[in-house]
């Protein structure tokens, strides 16, 4: 009887350990989601950034201070 209870308890502990998410796993999952969202935002904004760079170059960039006071 005691052996059966001990075995049953051991099995329950093993199952609980397999299904419980540790803090490290949660942090890794959150970091993966955040990295994915950041990459998506960057890819979505690349055409706008390229357009802004072209406008900056057309206006003279840092040298434009002398021409446009």
C-alpha cells in the first residue's frame, strides 16, 4: 500500500515537472515574440526610411546649413 502511494506520488511529480513552465522558458518565449514584432515593424518601415534618406540627400544633408540659414 505504501509503495503504491509512493509510486503514484512520484508519477504525479514527474508529470507536474514536465508540464510546468519555468520562469526561464517564459522569458525566452517573451523575448522571441518581442524580437519577431520588432523585426516585423522594421521590415514594414524600411520603404519609409529609404524615402526619408533620399529626401535628406536631396536637401543637402548636413552641408545644407550654409545654403539654408
